[in-house]
C-alpha cells in the first residue's frame, strides 16, 4: 500500500496535470484515498489484466488513482464503465504529454501502456466493475452491514 505522502503527491500531480476527473479526488481524505487506491496489480482487476500488465508505469499512477476511485464508486452501468476506461486512456495521454517532451521516447511508452490498459479493462474488466468493491473501506462497510 502506498504511503499517505505518496497519495498526496499523486493527487497533486493529477490536479496539476489537469487530468479529467481529478476534482473527484478532492472529495476524499488522503487516508481514504490510500485505502481505495490499489494501483495496478490490484485484486480488483481480473488476473488476465494483471498478467498482461504486471506493472504500470509510474507516470500512470495518478491516472490509476482516478480510475480506482471511479471503480470504488461503480454504479454497475455500462455507460460509466466505458467512460472510466476511456478516461484512463485520455488521461494517460495527457500525463505523458505533461511529463515528457515529444522527443522523449517515454512519452510514447506511457501513451501505449495507457491505451493498452484502458482497452484491457474494457475487454476484461466488466465482472470486476459489476462486483462488490474490494477496497478496505467497502469491505469494512459490508462487514458492519452484516452484523446489523
Ligand atoms: Zn471501495
């Protein structure tokens, strides 16, 4: 799990880079974001995605943070699902351009990975999107509801 300081850095970067959906991150405390954020390779994502992309480029972490918040808040709709995966790709391009100049090959590496990841989520992520969120906050909440 990332440190609170790291989450703070990622949130700031998302805002500074003008990522789509970055304002959503302000609705959560850093402590909550830390619990929601799994980065990539999270349990929430199907094995296929994890195997195909075992590690997300560090530049994509702020993009993944927004994506994770959206999955945490999933309404199980196809519309929001597609929007979230499209946003991942769009934000990946944005952050790649924000961080690396057009001569820097890393720009294209990050863009490629963002596109692949967004596409993989769209292909294989539906069951994760429509099943209960596995973050610590949601798990704890379900535990409490059971006791009632
Ligand atoms: Zn959750």
